[in-house]
C-alpha cells in the first residue's frame, strides 16, 4: 500500500510540474498576484483615508469648540500687549521676589 501511495504521489507531482509549465498557469499566477496587490493597496488606502478623515473631523470639532467658548489663541513665547515690562531692573534696587514679580 505504501509503495502504491508513493507512486501516486510522484505521478501527481509530475502532473503538477507539467501543468505549471503551461502559459495559462503563468497568466493565472500573474492575475492572482495583481489581485493580491490590489487588495493590499485598497486596505492601506482605506486605513489612511479613515485616519486623515478622523484628524480632520477632530480639528474641526476643536475649532468649533474654541469659537463657541471664545477662547483666544495665546502665543506662549511673548507677553500680551496689556503688560508693560521695564527696560532694565537694577540688581541692587529690588529684592529677588519683587524683581520676578515685575517681570511676570
């Protein structure tokens, strides 16, 4: 029985090699690869599209909440116009706490 199975196995293998040399097999394999790449590209494009749509909606929501609450955007690196800063503070004139308060 084992010998008969081995013979059948090798005959099937020979048929597979014979069919794989046909042009139709090459065409089918190229179509399969093309379909696989199309599916992968579609999945990646869908994921990127959902991500960009999500960030756009999030930014739009934040913008609406800011305008609804009248929150002003503040520049973190410069003082507001209503603060008047002294040109120069002498080190001996004011104690350190008052000097810091003047600059804040």
